[in-house]
């Protein structure tokens, strides 16, 4: 008994001694202007890399593995100037450094970033060349990634050759990437700059708390009401790039008595046109978040986003068009009733409603459960010039028009200077064509109205291609601190998407109604069926006349289900931090057609396969997995080695799964998930004066799939191109370094050198309303060792920033870009290139093969020359170029208000440059390509290019309170 009592006393004494000797570093962070607490500030003990975030009261506390001696606390948050505070930590003592302040960063480039990237993605073409991964980088303070987001993005540089389908964008832990193509749709939350500043970015597949991640990183935008500092902001921006003006106002309550908090924002962006002619801008955005703390352990947050965007679009240009009209030219608009009217309008209206529950199960276990509902419409308009009338007496269709686009090849001088020896008459015709194009070159809207009225039926109409989505997302994310050194993260996620797709008549352009049929390009099309049958968009409602707002041409649903889960363990020790993670998912898609297309009726079989268009397709199903791991070795507090590796498979998107979804239920043959392997290693140096990172990376992609849509005589006009078994390799290095050489001057530099290539010769076949599987020769395309078009492979930057104690700043960067390549045509490098079109008749071959499966070979050119062919197939590399950018700003504190401005000038010297491009595939056999190169007036179907903007500016004036 006496022994037990002594042990009891010893235990009490030991517990009291341990409690007394606990070492703690705690404090709080306040706004330097208002004195209000700032939530979600990242606080780091630099020597160890230990990191915490401030809570809703701006407070933090380190209680475990606190290092002793002289330490430096770094406090940082996007939108504020980073600060460092030296402290001395003694064993068994509490260091209380409450009242640290952060000052608003008047040079914050957040607004600039979102205008330059989000809007470019909103305006992007379907080929994906403008889908820039820099959209993920806005929250990063990494030196290199900051340069990529703010300076390199104008050249559509893609870090490590990746586009934004290789990254994850989340809002409150809910994934925002689209199931259609895996890319985030920035327009769904554009114009909300002031409430998007709370972000967590994780590079690559490194450990993050929300999901498995992807190669281009994970960016979680926190839009909880309690995470915003109390106060408001009103701003006006003027620019000449995407919009001309923007008005924005926001206010957040901070944490109120009773546990309530709220935040709201409203903005409007507008402009008759941006830098490119005819690109109107009309956008309104609204945001509201309301949060209620339910006791000490629970909190419930509602977030609502409505971001309506209406944008005029442009198109890539050939070199001939650029030389005649310049880089601001846009052929998609014309004057109607004295005002600009663009035929190509993109409109997005997809509200997001989100409910988030946060539960502190214990002091070490947190559970976050989310429900999100996104719905609305995404629509692109274009001219439909295939209107027709049906002659019942002879069973024929009449009507349609040639492409009226003013930059169409038949209107250009090169069309009249074909061949190597044009006549005097040809030169005269070319001169008149040039004069007409240079002096006008825009759509003639009156022509469309006159043609419809004169003929008594619609030849022309304005069509919208519409996606109407409803998506539900449910997920639950757990974060558990198992011990002082081990954390476990995991989630379970389910997404259900119903995507309705159809064409809609937006404007009859003065006509009485549109006949819902497809005019055949050639006689005898339709797998041997009569024209009155195969021409019908829907044989169940033949020869239907449609009016404005009616659906026509195609109508189907895609239903998608994705169930996924991931688990991850993070280990943190004095010298080494490491993590391991894994994921598993199941993805399924199914098409349901509401029209029975005349080419693909439900009782029709092709090659003993039933091809239907009405009703449900077979379900396509993918099971995927992933593993990853990495470590950070802390040589000292200043020198670190970081390594990450991953292996995972990825289901193709909806667009990559159906070859011709607008017309039938056929799933792409032998469809597989893509397999990705990646490794990167970095040396990181950080000190109060210098920060640097040097990284090398190596990534391989296998079994990729790509689906393209284009018009080409070589494959019988309009076709879908299905490229499979694509192999790619991306490797290279990147460097970012900055030095705070004086308290006011910072020097910085960045560099990237990479090589992004195809590693094999993929399989390729073609599908249309005339066949389901058309191939040439061995059915491959010779892409091996060609470059993947991913923006400049090499970039270099030097620059400096001056930040004056009197709250003004100025900065200059010089940026050099090289080794950018045009996107190669797979058709041009397939067997069709070596087939002599004069030796075979494609229409006749198709007429004799009503099963829709055709291979063409054995019609080679008698005069084929390998050396000449090699030159014709050489991939174009763009010229190198250099861009100089300026930034500057000034702020004033007036009583409790903060007034200031931020400005930037991009491409100061108005440099001409190309951001991307692709090879046309109109006529691409050997002989025609040779003739194209020898044409006196240049190629009629030359490569098309995206040209970078000239000198542009952005000015933002704000009042903060």
C-alpha cells in the first residue's frame, strides 16, 4: 500500500513537472491598418518548417517539437506583405508574440492574374491551345511559379508542359474540374477576385489535405465566411486586354457575437471589345457566404456563386491574314444597324451552391463534409449556313450556302495565285480580293437576312451549341493527428453529372423557319440509304420546321458517375519529412440519345455491330488507381532536398470517350485509361535574404486518347479524328531565385528548360456520318519524336522590385521565350499523306462499303520523294521573342481607410509573337502539300496561329476599409 502511494505521488509530480516544462510559441496576427485579427495566416518556424494557420481570431499556438534557441517566425498571406519576426525560445517557457501585424500588399497582382488567365480560358478555342495551367499558380509564393503565373502566362507557357487538365482546382475542398475534358471552367467563378485570396496551393502530387492531386498541382480556394478579415473593399479597374472596365465591391463581417459571420461581393466587367476587335465583354458576378459556429466543435457554412459571362470570341489566323489585317483582326463580327455584332458568342451561366460542415471531432481529428450543386448552361453560337428545302417530287434536298466567313480561303489573294505561274488575270483578281479584304473583311449580316427573305426559307441561321449541366458532389475529408509526428488525411468523394447537349436556334435572321435536316456533302451518302431518310436529324419527326429557341440537329444526355477515395500519411521529423498516399476511383459514362439520327437508325448494323442513336448506349466504365510518395530532407534550416514520385492511371474525359456523340452512341474502340509516371527532385535554399529552388522532373504518359473535329476533303469533309495509344515524355528543369539585396530592392530570376515529345506512333482512325472507322495504310500516325505543342519549352526571366517605405513600389521584368512549336496534324502524318487522291475515289469506296469500316492503302504516288516529303512534314518552330513588363503602385492610409492603385504595362515594346498554332488538315496529301508550298501567293491552307497581344495595360484603383 505504501509503495503504491509513493508511485502515485511520483506520477503526480512527474505530470506537474512535464506540464511546467512544456515549451510553447503562441501569438496572434492583426491587420496593420485596421487592427482586426486576420484568419488563415500561414505561420512558419523557419528552421524546422513547422507550419500552422491562424484561427478565426487570428491566433496560433505551437506546442509540439518546438525548437529551442534563436528562431525566426515567418507570417504570410496572399494579399499581404510577408514579414519575419525573430524570437528566442527557452525550454519549458511560453513565448507569446501576440499583436504581430501584416500590411496590405499594394503591389498584389491577384487582380492582374485573374484578368489575364481566367478570361483567356473563357475565350479559349476548342482545340485546347489556350488552356493554360498557370491558372493553378495564383496562390503560390514560389519564385518560379510566381513568374509563370504573372509574366510567362501571356505567352501561354505551361510549366513542365502541362495544361490545366493535369491540375486540380477546388473550392472549399470540392473539385471544380469538368467531367467533359478534365479542365476547370474559370468563368464559373470569374470576377470574384476579392473573395478568392484565401488559397492553398500544393505543387505537383506533393501531399495536400484534400485529395490525391495531379501533376500540375492542387489549388484549394477557401471561401468560408469566417476566414475573411472584417472590412470591405471597393475598386475600379480599367484595361485593354479582355474587358475595358470592372467595378467590384465586397464586405466581410468577421466573426460576430453568436458565432455568425458573413461575406458578400458583387462585380461587373464590361467592354465593347478587348484587345482583339469585336470581342465584347458582358459579365456580372455575385458571391455570398454565411457561416454559423454551432458550439465549439461544429461550424456550418453556405457558399453561393453566380457568375454570368457573355464574351465575343475570335479565331486563329494564318500568316497571310495576319500580314493583311494584323493581330487584332477578328473575322467573326460585322456591322448590323450601325453596331458591331459577333456571330461567335460564348455564354456561361452555371451557379454553384455549396454547404460545408466542419467538425472538430477531437483536438486532433477534424472532419469536413461538403455538398455541392452546380447547374446551368454553357453555350457557343455560330453561323449555320446549311439551311435547305425538301423537294418531295424527286426526293432531293436543295439549299445551303458556301462558308460566308470573310477570311475563308476562297476570298483571299492566295486563292487566285495558285500554282507557280499565275496569269495576268489571276494577279488582277488577287489584287481586287486583297483590296476588298483589307478595306472590309467582316461579316455581312444584311446578306444573311436578304438570302433568307429572297428564298422564302432559311439558308442562314444563328445556332448555339449548348451544354446544360447538373452536377451533385458529395465528399467527406478527414484530417487526423495520430501522434506528434504523424498525420493521416483521407477523403471519400462522389460526383454525379447529367449533361444535356443540343443545338438551338438563336436567331432565324429574318427567315420563316429552319428545316431540321443535314444536307449531304456528296450524292449517294448515308450507307446506301435514300436521302430523305439519312438526311433527317431525327427520323421520328421528319422534315420538322424549327423556330427560335427550338432544339434541333442533335439532342442527347451524358450521365457520368465518379466514386473516388484517397488516403495519405504524412510524417514530420527534425531532419526528414515524408509522405505516402494512394487513391482508387471508378468512373462511368453513358449516352442517352433523344433523336434517332437518319445515318444511325436503331435497326441499323455496321460490321455486325448494332449502331443506334436513340436511347441508351452501352456504359463505359473505368477503374483507376494511384500511388505517390515523397520526402523532404533538411540538410540545415537553409538547405533542403525535396523528392516526389507518383504512378497513377486516369480515366479519359467524356469528350475522349465518344467518337461522334452528336449523332450516335458509339464508344471509341478499345478505350483505355491513361497511365502516368512522374518523378521530380528539388534543391531548395532559403534564408532571410535569398530564396531559391532548382528542380528537375521526368514524366511519361501512356495510352492517351485525343478526339478532334475538323473539315477535310482528304477524309470526305467533316470528320472526327480519334487518336489512341498516345505516348508522351516531358522532362526538364526549372529555377527560381530572388534576393532581398536591400530592405527596399529585390532582384529575381527564373528559368525553365524542357523537352516535350511524342514517344510513339499512335493509332488513328476517323468517324463521320459516312463511316465509323476510316483508316489509311497501317492505321498509325507518324508522330514519334515530334514536339507536343505546349507553349515555349525554354523561358528565362530577370527582374527587380523596388518597395519604398512610403508605400509605393515599382518593378520591371524582362522575359525571353524560345522553342515553341506548332501543333502537328495527325492526319497529315498518317497513311493518307502517301495516297494519291487521283488514283482512288473515296466516294466510290465508301459507297461499296456500307458497313462503315474502310481501310485505304496501295495508292501511292509514282513521283514520291522521301527527302521532299521529310521537308513537307517538318514541324514548324516559332521565332524566339522577348517581352518586357512593368508594374507599379502606391497606397495611402487616410484615418481608417486604405486608398491606393496598382498598374501594369505588358509587352512594353509592342513585340509581335505567337502563343500557339496548329496545322490545317484541309488537303494534306503529298502532291497537294507540295503544290501548297510552291504556290506563288503562298499556301491557301497554311498553319493557323494564335498571336499574342501587343502593348496592354491594367489599372486598378481601390478603397479598403
